[in-house]
């Protein structure tokens, strides 16, 4: 890797207007020379001379301002292209067979009675890009390492399946079961790259556009992190991300380019398939998206390789001494290039070359058909090989290859370059025949005239198939392939959890700090400690994790090249190339991408990591929910901490910081196991069980379960009791356990609470006993979500197995001996505890913080939402009154006594409305 000074100079440009001129006469000579070149040879010649001077200045290591955009031609000159080591004729035959099978697979999926959709135009445009990668670059996993990590463009999946079919990795049954995963099981193929659905095939889910690019960046960074920390040798691994030019409009696609450049991730290559079309029309009809992307990537510090024209343009560009052809290429907008892709050679001659006689003279010896087939670089194997080779060889920067293609390429005039091509899924008989002829495939007309079109396979012993197998053998195995080689981890014994189980004594601490204390003990474990990956979006101090700075240190590949301002303090800011903490800046999206890369390392590299991602609760599932879905799809594991949880605990921060719904959002993710613990001993049991499930392994899950844990923890200090002697561990893990029976009174009731609401429930329990003769038991609902999930599973089983003994949900069984009514309370909106309402054996009512949060004291906020202890008392009395167990007059008495209608009358509660 290049040094920091070579790779990232802080000042990369600037104008000389403020610099004294020590030799004005020499300066004037240079300026006069430029003026003369312009006057005598024209602006184009002068421009060329200036570009050559800048090029030579860089060769001599003279600092000059970066050029943000270059001419609309290939970055790699013809004379600089390397020797192409493949057999281009055989590779063309392989690609033609792949193209055909990809299109036929999608077309057959539209047969009557099925009609499941699919996309063929994206792969048609990018097929050559993939083919060169498969034949010459993508490393497999057979050597025992992680190989290369390839992020395939989601809409190109049919082509990846089609190639796997030629290699006998998939059968015709598989191809005919495309997008029919259940009805054609076990042969079904997922629509896009989905590891959860095809866990032996796909590695990275990418079709949620924008998540592929950010995922690839942080995967490349994770590779470097693992190597720096001595966890895995990732030195041979290269990350390839195949993307679309329209996809680059997504903020996640471009938002994290700087970290890749800043850390010099030369193990990363973006290949942007610039077919100039979005889903409905041109990406930049009036502009030039390749030029725009070049400027963006160059400005971010990336190495840019433009792959625009194929080899048929080389003779014309060699004649372009005056730069007229290049100027025409520079000034023609993308929308017009798309029109050229759909028009005749005569049209191109008249409109592209025709209005300048010097340009027209260049092509006067060419036929219209030859002009028509002046092609785009993304379809030329030799040009692609040159670009990929240059990307792999480049050091000190990540590389982006901007490859110009035609959407729907080779599919015929009804598809190529058409605005509607993305939505076109079925080829007519005439389309198929033209397509077959274009690909030179030996398929008879009679096989196309009726019934579904056939797949094509040249035969297992054919030259083409042997070539494919040989190339993959030489590159270390088949791609894509997902392999889980990791072994279960040796987990720490109960002693590690003993400290937090003792509670906090007379000290008041928040559940966030209780978790941090436990994490510190876990990281001391000789076997497990090094595998923890701490992740936070510039908020380690907020969450009390600055205590890790001196020991774990913050990962930075360049180390700490400055004296920290707080170097004399005990908790000084420490950066190190071997640091354990990932500090991704103020970017929840970047942190979540790190979380996914770390959480899937057990499969990607065969080495399990235990990511612990701590963030402002409101900015987790709400802001990056799509990535958490991606995390589940990628079968990633780890702990996610929604710190500063709740709608009323962070009221000094106001509306956008007040989370009252992330638990509800978490419930929608089937791979997420979500808890809302109240006390430190609950946290201990939940984390212990999470480590067991995700990293311990058992007979059913020898490599661990494909889930991740979400814990909502709070910033409100409370006294944590020691673990009870006969603690109900099963109840804690399944979602509910009884904390305490009512201390007095004779009228029975039940209060269920979670998280920060548990102390309010305990206070309400005391008031009910002392003032209203109500004996209320308090239950800690550690997971409303898990209770509901298990209950739904019971109902599903009962629905389908009526002849068997009917299952009773755990929450029903657990509460069956408790005499209601039941009142549930939390710092979440009512929808969170309402998830279990139908399975509670008795009258059920919930109190919650529905609505927007706001800035005020905690006590005022809880009185406003009517979830404080006094409001719980009234809630219980109200339900008892409905059952005739207390007189309704008691309700008005209680409301007046506790001044529930006066927000200002509430005890403000513990100070600290900020983080």
C-alpha cells in the first residue's frame, strides 16, 4: 500500500495567484508560447499540449491540480493495452450460449400460468464485462481463503444462472424454476442475489439499489481490517462491485466514496455498466453520465478508467490529428447516443459524421453496416481485459471502471437501446430467430416455432465447456459460491457475567452502561475478546465507550500521525493500524455496512467476528432499515444496540431523536431477535444466549443460527437489582418473567412493562397497594416481539395440523395463573405491546408514547403521554372499574389526586435530557 503522503496529500490543487513570481520573464515566455500555439495551431492543439504538459508534470512528481474530467475516449490507449491471454473465439461462443440461456430462461418464465417476471436487458448489456471477469479475474475459494468478493448487479442474475447452467452447477429444472422458489422446490432460483434463499450460491444481496456499492466499499475495508488485526490473510482478495449508471443516483452509491480513497482501498474495483438508461429512460439525456461520474470519482480520490469505445474506433481515432472526432464525442449528449444505438448506419453517417466534411471524410471508405457496428467498449473483451488488468495493478487508490454499453445488446432491434427495454421480458418467435442468428447458435427454426424456446448447451465434452472449467480451476473455483468453513467459538463461562448480575448496588447506571460493562468483561476473554468489532457513528463517548480507547484503540490503517489533544488523559483518543474499534464518522449507513461485512466474515473468510454496533436508537432501524434487511439476507450476525432508546428518555434532544417505534420496525425483520431489557442481569442472560445461538453451534445449527440481536438500551440512570436467586432465565429469553408479586392489597391485577418503564411499573405497584388496595404483580416483558413471533408460530402449526394436540403460545401459558386485568406499559408506541394482546388470557390494555416526541423534562413527557407511575395506577383502576372490582368514582379521584391533566405537576424525574 502506498504511504499516506503518496496517496493522500492534503492539498491537491490550487491556483498560483497568491504565490510570488520570482522570475516574471520566464513566466511570460511560457504564457507567450501558449498564446502562439493558440493563434497558430488553434485551441484544440493548444489544449492537447497543455494536457501533455500536465501528464509530464505528474510523471516528474510535480504537484498540479487534479483534472476532474478527461476526453470522452478510453483511458487506456491502444498502444498500452496488454496482451489478451484468452481464446477470444471460444470465449465468444461461451458468451453467446450464456446470452441465449439467460434470455430464454426469463422468456420461459412468462409462459401461461406462470408469468413471474424477470429482466434480460441489464445482463445483455453487461455480459461481456462479467465474462472477462469469470474467465480471467474472479478468484474462487478452493485455495482455502475467501477468494474474491463479487457484488453482482441484481438485475443481471439471469446471466449468472445461465453461466452456472453451462458449468453443470444448475440444471434445466433449476432454470425452469426461476422465480418459483416454493412451487418448484427444491429447484427454485431466487429472482436476484439472495444468500438467505440460496445459501450455497449467492454471497451478497445487491438488488436494493445503492446497497451494493456501499456494501462493497466496507467489505474491502473489512478485508484490510481483518488482515491488519491478524485474524485472516485477505491479501489476495479483491472486491468487485458491478453497478448501474442509473443506480449511482442513489445516495448510498456515492456517499461513502471518500472512505475508500482515504484508506487507499486498492483492493476494490467498481465496474459501472453505463448503458445510459434508467428503468424508464435515459440517465442523463441532455448530459453525459460517464463524464459526470468521472468528475465525482476523481474528486473523491479514486482512480478512474473510462472504457467507452471498442477496437473498431481505433483506426478512426488514429486519424484524428485535429481532435475533431474527439470533440464530437465530447459534445454529443447521451440521449443522442441512445438514438444512434437504435438507428441505421446511414443515419449515423449523416448525423454524427455528416455535418463536418472532415469527419465525413474519415468514414467515406466504410459501408453503412460498418458504421452501424462501430461499437461500445463494454462489449469488447480485449478492451475490458485491459481495463480490469489496469484496475488490479493500480496501487494506492480504489478504481472505478466506467464501461459504456447498450442496454439489451444482441437482443435485436425491438430491445436494444429502447426506453422500455427494462420492462420487456418475452421474446417473440421472430425476436428469437434474429437473436439466434446474431449469436450463431445451431438451433433449428422448428424448435422455435412452437412451444417454449429451448436452452442451448454445446455438450459437456465440448471445447467451450472444458475451457470454462479450466479457467475456473485456474482461478480457484466457481463463482459465485458461498462456503461456511468457520467452527463454533469457545464461549466464556458464567464467571464473565457475574459482575453485571450483581446489579449496580447503590449506584444508578443506565442500561447502556450496564451493557458496556458486560462488553468490557467479554473482551477480556482470551479466545473471544479479539473477535469483537466495536462500531459506532462518532458517538463512542456518548455511549460511555471512550473507556475502550486506550486498550482496544480505533482502527486507522495509517495509525496516529499526530499528537492527540487529550494525550495526557487516561481515556485519550488512540488510533492504530491494529485498532479494534471502527470509527466510521457520522454515518449510520457506513456503520451498518461495516456491521454487515463483519457479521458475515464467518462465511466470507471463514473467521467469525462479533460486531457490536451502538447507535442513537432513533437513527437505526428507521434510517437504515433497508440495510438491516440486507443484513438478514446476507445471513450476517452480531449485536445491534439501539442506545438512547425510548420516546421520553432523550427529551432534551426533541422530536427527531425520540424513538418510540424501532422495536416495532425490528419486529418486521424475520432475522432480528429484539429485546427491550430493564436490568443488567437480563442483559447478561440475553447476550449469553445470543452468543450461544449465533456463535456456539448445536446439532440443528452446527455453524450457528443466522440471526442478529437487537437490544434497546437507555440513557436513564436507575439502580439495578442483583439477579434474584431463582431467576426465570427461560422467561427472560422467551420474552416475559415475573419480577415481583404485589406487596399488599386484595384486588388482583397485573402490570407488564419493558425497558425503562419497569421502574415506573414498580412505583405504580407500590401506590396501588398503599392507596387503592390493589395487589398488582409486575412482569418484565423483555421481548414483546419474541412473544408474538412464538405465538404466531403456534397458530400456524395449529392451522395446518388440526388433528394434533393444539399448541398454546408461551405468553398464554406464562400468564395463565395470573388474575387480570393486564395493563401493559412501555416507552414505545402502543403498537409494540399490543402485538401480544390476542394471546393474553384476560382483559388487556396498553399505555404508550404514541405521537411525536418533544423537548421537555422526562417527567413532563411521561405525564403528557400518560405512561408515568401515576398514569399506570389510573390505567389499572380503569380496567378494574370495567370489571366492577372498584367503583368508577375512584377514577376521577385518582386523576385529580395525581393531577394527570397538568403536565407541569409531574415530578421532572432524573436530570439529563440529552445523550
